[in-house]
C-alpha cells in the first residue's frame, strides 16, 4: 500500500511539473518582444515627431543632405546595449551648417557621423553640441570644421554629466577659442 501511495504522489508531482512547463511555454509564446525601429527623417520637424515615439534601441537616421540651422532637443533614456542613436545616413554626408544646436539630456544616447561645418555663433552663444545631465552617452565619428567666433565650446558636457564618451571625432579650423570640449557642473 505504501508503494502505490508513493507512486501516486510521484505521478501527481510529475503531472504538476508538466502542466507548469506547458503553461510557461504557452505564456512565453504570447509575450511580444519590442523590436528596435529605424526612423529616417529629412528635417528637424520630422525628427521632433519621431522623438515622441522613441524607445531604447531605436535609431534616428538623418538622410544625406544639408541642414541649415538644424535644431534638435533629444531628451530620452536608452538602456545598456540598447542606446538611442542619432546618426547620419552615410557618415560625412549629413552636413549641419549655420547655427545648428544639438542638445541631449538623458542616458545611453549616441550621435554618429554628423558633419558640422561653416557654423557661426554670436559671442557668448552656447555650444553646437551639448550633453546636459547625460550619462553613458557617446559622440563618435563626427567632423567639426570652420566653426566661427562666438562658440563657447564646440562640445559641452555639463550638469553632472558622467560616464560619457567622445571618440573618433575631427576638429578642423575652429576659430576664437580653438578646440574646446568642456566638462563642467
């Protein structure tokens, strides 16, 4: 009798384990994974619309061309391994001229392959690129050339910005204060 009771208990336990496995398997099939999206934009206005729908891992791709006085405020939070990326369609083929302003706030944001050229700012005007209260952000593969007098700094990390990265960028013919990257409070 003991043997049959023990066998029944084992059968119930195995049945329970199998049912749990099946339930977990079925539930796992219904979980939707969020896929990163690539948004192609042709203007600052299009980019602003996209920013309302941005998620970790998404990319905003500026199509090749010239963007005079391009202004963008990106306030978002990516995740480790899933940064939010603003990039040129082709590195070096997206040209920002005039008085561009790229302002970033958040974490795990990346900027790739933009060219800022022939930019002129009034004396005391801020930076063409500013990372404010940013952490784990990256500016890479960008070209800054012919930045005219008045720019306080070409790139500015400020207000407790931490663990940020500036790499593979070129600075050519920066006037007034020469090449300046400011990291401050």
